[in-house]
C-alpha cells in the first residue's frame, strides 16, 4: 500500500495552500482555495512555479520558493497534525506500506517527524526527486513498487489529488481517493474507491 504524504498522512495541504494563497495574492494572482487545490495539489513545487509564471507572464523572484517554504515551515511547526483517523488506520493495516510523495525528502522528514509518523515509514519513503517525471506520470509509484519488490498490479495507492489518482491508474495500481477535503468528482473513476474517513481504509482494503 503506497501512501501519498500531504493531505493523506499529514493535514498539511490546508496549511501550505493557505500560505501559498497569501503569497500569490501578494504577486497579484488571487485564487480561491478550491482553485488552488485543483490546480496545484499533488504537483510539487517545480510544476507549481511553472504554472504561476505562466499565469503571471513573468518569472518569479529567484528566492520565491525558499521564502514560501520558510513561511510554510513556520506554520507547520505551529499547526501541523496527522490526518484524522490515520493513526488508527495504520495500526490496523497488515500489508506492507510505504510513502511516495511529490514533496522532497527534507519536507517529508519535517512533516512526518512533527506528527510522529516518520519512524513508521523510515526506509520506505520515496520522493518525486528520485524519478524523471512527477505526478500525473506514473514514475514515482512505479519506483516505489520496484523498491518494495512488488509488482504494480499488486499495489494500491492512497491519494487525495487528481494528479495522484491519475498516476496510480497509469501505473496499473488500484487507487483509494481520500476526499475529506477534495471534491469526490476529481478522484472518482475506473479502479478507484472514493472515501472520506481514513478510519474506513483498513476495511476497504480487505474488501478488494
């Protein structure tokens, strides 16, 4: 079972997207939370910067992402918590698990560390920085399956973003779309179960 990190294990998306909204408004690009989530969630910072620069029609300051990361880091230190029910779900899941995220290893060490989840996955954490293409390409999930010595068809993915669910499908993996803060319509589709309570995940896995 391959878990995304942000929005699936740690309740970071709402924090980081809020900080990102403030930064985008300062640039003259105000967006609603729904717009930011639909367009940026799951993509990672390099692609986010590309999209923002396309919208603005100009390059961002060279240190924009570093300044944004520092603001997000400060908010994480103050407010970050695990996704409700994820501890109970992880305690009940008996299959092998790992993490595969668009975030960097440094970011995951921070967020998983702050929420006491890092040790649960230590040695089984994979980042998009390890592959050629990020989500919605399947590279990251295929890499995680290979490192875990499992065939893709025998893997499932837990995701909360449209690019993540699409990456799972292209990789040939069953997807569980966590829709507590995401529109279910963005996650629904073939070989996908959409749910909104992380406590239900163990029984959903057993039902496959």
